[in-house]
C-alpha cells in the first residue's frame, strides 16, 4: 500500500471469496472491529484482467446500510478487492475518537479463488494495535484457514519487496525469511 503502513500478507490455499471474506469478517467482529462505513471505500478488482475492458470499480460508502449491501456484493466477486474495518478504542480527554482503520485486500491470481489476504495498518499505530488485538486476529485467521506462509514489513518500497512478487515467491515454495511472520497469541 505505502511506506506509511505495516503490511501483513497471508498467502493461503485457494478459497472462494465468500468463504475467506466470511472467515475474516467473523474474526474481525469477534475482536470488536466494525465494518468501515463513513467515507470509506469498497474496491472490486477487474473480473477479466486479460480483456480490453476493465470492469474494476471503487464505491464510496457513507452509511452502514451501504456498507452491508456492498459487503454482500463483495462476497460474490471472484477476483477480490478490498474494504476496511474500524477499531474504536474510546475517546481522549478532548473528545477525539481513538482507534484506527485496517484495510483488508483479497487477491486472486486465477480470477476464481482468493490466494492472498493483505492487512494494512498505519505504521504509527501498528505496535499498539498489534499488542491490543492484531496479534490475536492474525492467529485466529491462521487457525481457521490454511495459511501457507505470512510476511510482514513496514518498508514497502524496498528493492526486494513487492507484494505480488512476495506472494508469487511463496506460492512457488520459497518463503523469504527476511520478512517471514510467525503467528503468536
């Protein structure tokens, strides 16, 4: 995503979009995340990247009803895309909301199944979020689906780190030890 996020890539055995989205959603809701719905986006990937027509789309969401409707549509989208969840930790002494947003991207390489999930969290909040809930979220997702390998980095623009290259490397059996993520609870 950018050099301002901590990116966690979960390379998984092929699974239908609706199945992985339901699993991730279940884990997120169990850990008190809510589907982002105020000035947030759902992105749907192109259904046929080989064709001359790009039918990818990004939809601005303003209400919970819109978010729930798009969420249901997203589950039926075979090539994946992305949407966000919010974590609300309360308010500070000035009444400002505390928490963060996590963007979840679902990637398909065969245009039928999801083979990777990438979770993006702002780098400046990641460590606190990791200790509070993300460590548990990652471990729970790992328990419920077959994760082939996971990687994590904040330095996105390194010469040897590009998400698609890392995923393809893992799918071909090479796990880059430099970025490997070990699940803990």
